[in-house]
C-alpha cells in the first residue's frame, strides 16, 4: 500500500497539470477579450444616452487605471498567497463587471464595470504569466511570445463576436455580455480543479512594485517605452472612439462594421507578432514604429475617402505595425534589463504604457467634445505619428550589438 500510493500521486499530478498550461493561456486571451468587449458598443451607448466623446473616453480609460493598480500589486500578492486564488477572484470580478454592464442604466454603472474589469484583467495578465512560468519555467521566451499572440486573438474574437451579437441578437446591450460571461464562467469551473502552480511561497512583505530604470539601460528604455506609448495611445482611441467614427465617415452605420474594423486590427497584430518573433527584437520594434506612423497617415486618408473597404485595410496595416512595435519593444526590453531589476523596470514600463493608453484618449475625447472628432483626429494622428518616428529614430541611433544583462 505504502509503495503504490506515492506512485499514484506521481502519475496523477502530471495528468491533472497537463491541461493547465493551455487553459491559462486561454483564460488570458478571454480576459483581454473582456477588456475589449464594449468597444463596438460605445456607439450604441452614445446614441442611447447622448454621451459626449469625453464621457466615452473617460469610461474607457477607467479600465487602464484599474489595470495599472493590479499590475503594481498582483504579482507580489500571488507570490505570497498563490496564483490560483487571485485568478479565481479575477474571474469572479470579470463576471460581476459583465453583470453590471448588462444591468447598467447610466454612466456610473459603466465606470464601475470598467474599473472592475481593469483590475481583473490586469491581475489575470500578471498572475497568469507568472503561473505559466511556474508550469514551464524553461519556456519563458516561448510563453511570452505565445501569450502576446493570444492577447490579440482574444480581443479580435471577442470584439467581432460582441458586434455580431449586438447587431443580430435580441438585446445589443445585454446579449454580448451574457455570452462572454458564460465563457468566463466555464473557464472558472475548469480552473477550479487544477492544482496550485506556485508551490514555493514568498514570505517577504507585500509592497507595491517601485518603478525605476537603471542608468545603464536608460537609452534602451526610452526607445522601448516611447514606441509602446505611441502604440497604446493608438489602441486607446481605436477601442473607444474609432468604431463609431469610422461608421460616420463611411456612412456604414452598423455595429458589425465597427467591430470588424477593430477586430481586423487586433487579428493582424496577432499575425505580425507571430511572424515578427523570428526577427531581431530591436529591428522588429524599429520597423513597427515607422510602420505605425505610416499606417496612421494611411488611416486618415482612408477615412477621408469614405470607403469602408479602405478603412478596414488601413486597420489591418495598423495592426501589423502595432504588433511589431509592441512585441518588438517588449522583447527588446526583456533582453537588456538586469535580472535583479526586472520588477521595477517593468513597473515603470507598464506605468507609462497604461498612462499613454488613458491620457491621450481622454485628451482626444475632450478635444472631440469641444471641436468634433473629424477636425481633431488628423491632429491626434500627426502627434502620435511623430512619437512613433521619434521612437524609430532612437532605435536607429542606438543600433549596436546588444549586451544581454545578467
């Protein structure tokens, strides 16, 4: 009995843990989908409740602030108490936020739901990434590359599905959230039986990660973070104002069209990250930075043409460039950051990235409320394109052999 019992434990544990890796990647993809689910529906809220663009962008940006708060604390909390409790709590918060969306009758409810989703998705991304490394520590680079692709796949699939359900379902502001909530609930039930992936708990005091950048990598950090700030500012506007604006410019007043535009961008970003992973990280980031600036200009021309097909094609090109810029910048920074400073450097990186998602989006919303989005959008595009060009120029200026910090 005593000789067979350990054997049973040893053989059953791997069988239970084998599906945990793809399950957690799926969970992270769905979490990013939850973050983007309202994107094609903001136009409906604007029409139904007569919301100004500034209101829409504030609602959107609350997510970024919630995610940033989670990014700063979720990792150290999961080191102390385990990954699974935080992932379960995050999924419960996602379902609660989706329920609030379904019952919402005003702006306050949308803000609460977005805050919940920001904290839940931020927690899922940080803790899920750590759990994947716990499960397969020898595949860190591959895991990071795969999750980056799946993030965009999750956003594309959820936004497209939400727009189709809103267009053809019985209630456009209930059915999309209900279906996504059901998917999250099924994932929650699937995650509950898996074993805790983090066995070696930390006893260190829980502290907020302190953002800082060592002087030795300051130039590399500026190059990486400027590119991601420009890319995420584009993402913020695309997920908040752009779907409705594209419908206005093309005359295609369909929720599905707005969803297709954003989903095309996210799906092409997933493709470019998959292919771009074979390129040198710095080269991929530089190509992505200049490509994003070029795609932004084409996007303005496509909108001015009033042709829906050209707008979708411009969104595809934007996604291809965005994927290279973000994926390349993140991979490059991961190569040069000292191992003992990763926490504080990545805190600084995501602090600026989420700030770039929220602040320019709110500014664009305020300007659109004051002067209208049509005259403001080209100026916003020009400012972001200049930032992309500056990031690419920094990359070219510092093109030299990279010494990987130990």
